[in-house]
């Protein structure tokens, strides 16, 4: 039972989502990571000026960095604004980073950013270990969805008779 006045992650609206990630990748495991921001980036994020399309994470020197995440400059920021697509450090426990690193080398996976959302006034990123889908897998999924949609249509039409 959750305390009165607290919200679930699902109730709070996301600042940004990466919709294409679930189409291009098979999501195997998800993690929550903090985001190290500079200057006025959090203000721009709260204005929904962030974009996760094409963003991915990489482990460099034992630390996890998020690349290609675009945060538009805050309009009133002036000289406090930073480069929009700079690499941003993700904040996770050492054991989690080591575990992810082990899985990346063994299984040829990648780390993809899925969602940017608020938690207690902070910006958190949902990242996922993912395996890239091949073109025929995407076609098979689309074909099966169309087949299921057609089956539901025929079932509805028969029930209405």
C-alpha cells in the first residue's frame, strides 16, 4: 500500500519518450538511471524540450553516458546554456553498470533510452538492454498484427448479425 499523496511513475507524464525504440529493438531488460545535468537543462526539460529519438548509452571508463539526447536551449538561459546534444552522464550503482557491461559483451546488445520522466523533482531516464530487430522480424510482426486485426473485425461482424 502506497502512502497517501504519492504518485506512481505511470501517473506522472513523461517529459519525452522514444517511440521508435520499441519498433527497432527487442527490449530485454529496463533500468532507471539518474541524469547529470548542467546549467538550465532541467528547466528546458520541464518545458518538454527534450528529444530521445536516436539516443543510446555507452560505457566509457567505467561510467555510463547517454549520447544523442537533444535538449533545446532554455530561452532565458543566456550564457548558462550548454550544447544541446552533449554526452550526459547517467547515474547508476557500480554493480548495475558492471552487470550491464557484462551482458553487452556477451550477448551483443545495445543500451537504448526509452523514456525521460520526473521522480521527486529530478529527471530520470528509463534505459533498456535491447537487441536490434532485423527487417524480416519487423515484417512478421506487422503481418501478424494485421491478421489479428482482421480476425477481430470478422468476429465483430458475426456477433452483430
